[in-house]
C-alpha cells in the first residue's frame, strides 16, 4: 500500500468498500416524515442531510432515486424532520426498509400532531422541525448530465424541543443522544458528553 492512496471515482475506488461515506462522516440523519396525496403516512431516514442556513433556518436532504418522501414533498410542499436518537435507532433503521405502506406502523412508532404542517412527528423524538419546501433540485454531474439524485430544501417554520434538553436557555446537544451515520454497511456513532471540547472563533 503506498503512503497515499489515490483514485478517480469515475474509474472506481478499487477497495473492498467505497470509502466516500466513511470519509465524509459522521453525518446527521434526515429522518423525514411526509404524507401522500391520498393520506398515507411515510417515514424514512436519509444520510445525506444537514442544516444550510440559520435565518431563515433551512435544512435539506438528498435522495438517491425519486422515492416516496420526495414525491410526497413535491405534491404537498411539506415535511417534518425528526431527530434520530440512540433510543430510537432500531426504529429508525426499521423505517429504512423499502416497503409499501405506513412506516410509522411498521416500526411501532406513535405519532404526534404537527402544528403548522400536515405530516405528523415521531412522538418519541425529542426534537422535530416542521418544514415547508423551498427548493427541489435534481443534481447534475460535472458534464451537466442529470442524475437520479434529488436535493430537497425546506424552511423550518416550527421547531419542537423537549424542554429537558434546555439548560439556562442553552440546548444540550449530547443529552438528546443523537446518532450519526458513518461509513460501512451499518456504522453509526453517538454523540456523548465525553467527546465535547470547546473552541471560540478567533476575532
């Protein structure tokens, strides 16, 4: 093995497992709930997810393929992001199955009513963002060819936080036990207080 491994993605990575997801990791999980035009509830996790703007708060996830979540959001303009936590990890994983029907029922999850949008929240999740669609983009490669990859961006118009996660007005990240997606076939990480360190931005 050379001191530095180099590969061009178009030509393949040549390793036992694609390293990309393991390098850009860990990643927060976009656990997205939607409702179809016929009223069918949908809940699915996406590992390409993040926050892209503070004010207004805009979050986004990317879907490989035109899945139910994307179709439902295009039709309704609404979705909810639910925080995936260690106590909910197995249920979150169950909702990743490609099945027809209601993933809430499949995973044995109770719902909570949202205030401003139609899709329900995961009742046991300590944080949820009610969102309205701002942009739905089909990604392209460097040559301008359309990919079967869809970026969904939405503005959080309502945010629910379990009050037990707030101390003196400060949200306690690790207390929620959020889980993050790593590389490999099934690698996840949990944030704990032991991993905390602080640095102030210079200037």
